[in-house]
C-alpha cells in the first residue's frame, strides 16, 4: 500500500488488519468511532469478523473468548468505555490471554466533553497486573504501534494497550504501511488455546479465573514473571538534547508535539531537552540518567489538570531536579504557548 493520507483512527484499524487481526468486537463511542466503522467496512471482505456488541463490557468479554480460542483480536474505546472493559482486561492479563486494546482518550466522565485529553494514564492495572502500554504522537506512529502490538501480545501472552489521545485519533496524517515494524519471528504456538475438542489440538478445558488462594497466587506470580522481560525488551522512548539542556520537557502523545513547538520557539533563550515516552508502561526511567549536569528543572506538560504521568517523572527524577506540571483540559486545550510561559517562569525562578 502506498503512502496515503488517513485519519488516525482509520490508520490504526488498517494497521491491525495488516497485522493479521482476525476479529474485532467493539461499541461506538466518540472520539474512536471511526475504528469500528472502518473494521465494519474492511474486515469482513478480507476474511475477518466484525461484531458490534450490545455494550462495552460485552465487547471486551467477546475479545476474551476469541483470544482464548487462539484468535488475533482487538477492541477499541474511550475513557468511559474503558472503565467498563477493565474487569475483563484484568481477567485476560491474569489468565495470560493476548489481545490489543486501543483507547482514544477524551476529557471527563461519560457526560464530559468529546475533545482530546490525557486523563486515562492511571486506569490500567486494577486487579494487580501491568500490560505494555504504547503512547503514539502522530498517525504514522499510531499505526506502527498497533501493528507491533499484536506480535508483542502473542509473544508474551498478555494484552497490549494503545493509549492515544483524541487528537491523534482524529487528525489526518500521512501513513506509509510499507514502513511498519518488522514482524517478530518464532512467536510461540498457541498450544494453550481452547479448540473445543481434543481432536483439534490445543486444550478443551481451562480455568479462566483462579479459584482458591493457591490458584490465585499462582496466576499473579506467573503474570509478574513477565515484567522483567517486558521492562528490558519493550521499553521505548525518544530522547532529544537532554545532555546539555537547561530545562527538560517530558511529555507523550499530542502534548509531546506541543513540546517540540515550544522548544523551537525558546531556542536561543533556554536550552530545552525533551524526553518522550513511547511506552508509558514500561515507563522509561533509564532515559533520565542521560540528563546532563546543566539541567535545573523538569517540566511535565499533560492534557489534564492535576498531572498523572508526573508521578512517574518524579520517581525518575529521584529528587535530583524539581518537577513542575503544566496542563489543561480539553475545555481549554494545552498549547505551545502554555508550555513556553511555564518554561520561562521556571527558568526565571531557578536563576533567582
């Protein structure tokens, strides 16, 4: 497929199909509805299954069932729907079932605004688990991350989440599907999959949820054994100019794009470095070790009011630099000017 102009949501859906997604189960919710719409139009003619479920919970449980049968499956949602999917997602993580979940974030609860935000950073993990969580900052990267997510899910037998803000989902961007990540080789056979009959191979029964303290502990321990490998092999980050920076900006998604514009505007007045986590779990703590001795402070721009990723940034900073938040909601969207104003304020304070 040639380099084409696509909306972010549609690019993620096309990337999933090219990655071998066999079934999509979803429910319409703004600002991600173009994803199920694209699957409804494109997946059945290409040999896959699309089903619009009766609810967000039903869609996620269908994903769990299809994954247990060995399928490559996906769903997508936004914050209010993600809340409803989390119980099934936790069950999938603790029973080691792979799938891809795309979350296109918007601001507020169900009655909130439809505009882009970064307010779901802390949602994943109820029930005691962690999953690889990508945070794309443009349409090409969103497609590439979805494409790679299927292999990661199958390699580790674990769900993978794409945490894209609404701006990424709705913006138009050039996508080159010939430049997707290389397919991972030697992925494990799904010998654990339920086939419904012993004669078909695989399993014909399974405990899909642990019963009793011993089983429950074993499930958690098996899940936890994945984490060192995920941290070592799947942490992704972009680091630019931090070795001699006066201030370092740490941001993901659309906020990172704002940081690039702000850094360009501040050029010549303040040296700005940027750390952009491509995975928000595993979080790239090691990238902060590259920050040079000239750095006076870290600023964490986020499209939310109180700051969410900033907690991980403070852990990474470990008291070596003050960490400042600058943010806004979709009601008054974060801009490069907000970041410039905050950077100038912080720079003035540290020089006083």
